[in-house]
């Protein structure tokens, strides 16, 4: 009884570890994409502010 529970817990932990190994690169790629998008949006906002300031 205890052995089967122990094996089940080990399998569950192994599955969680494998899921983590799969998700980490996806999360990193998403974070890099978000960082790049934020940089582009900041640059666009600066350009818009500069154009609006020139009109005055």
C-alpha cells in the first residue's frame, strides 16, 4: 500500500518536472517577445510625442 502511494507520488513529481522543463522555454520566449514589443511601443510613443511637439 505504502509502496504504491510512494510510486504514484514519484510519478506525479516526475510529470510536474517534465511539464516544467517544457514550459520554461515557452515562458522565456514569451517574456523576450513582450520585452521587444514594449521597447518598440516606447520608441513609437517617443516618436509620436516628438511629432506632436513639433506641431506647436
